[in-house]
């Protein structure tokens, strides 16, 4: 006979910062002297941080423990207009 137990159950609630994008537009005399009309610097990222009490290194959105870890992505860039 098997006893019912909640020993292996984990609270899979979580809070995740999925997407973040920061932009800064530079338009002043310095860049106009260089022949640039617009200059934008940006940074973005995906899956940056997850707050959870779930098992360490296991994504709470996945259905099991035998899956790839969540991938974090960071982008930096510059946009110029002449």
C-alpha cells in the first residue's frame, strides 16, 4: 500500500523579468559637427532574472527537470543617421 504524501511537491510560483529594453537618444552639437543627425544607444535583454523558491537551476515554466536551462540574452547596439 502506498501512502499519499506531498513531500516531493514544490511551490512553483515565480516572478520573471522577461524583456527589458533601454534606449538613449543623443542629439547635440557634438554629433552634428561629425555629420551625424541622430545617434541612439540601446541595450536589451531577455529572461534576465527569475525570483522563485523552486528547485535551483530548474525553470518553473517547464514541465520536468530534464529540460535545457533557460537562456539569457543580452544585446547592445548603436543606431546612426547621417
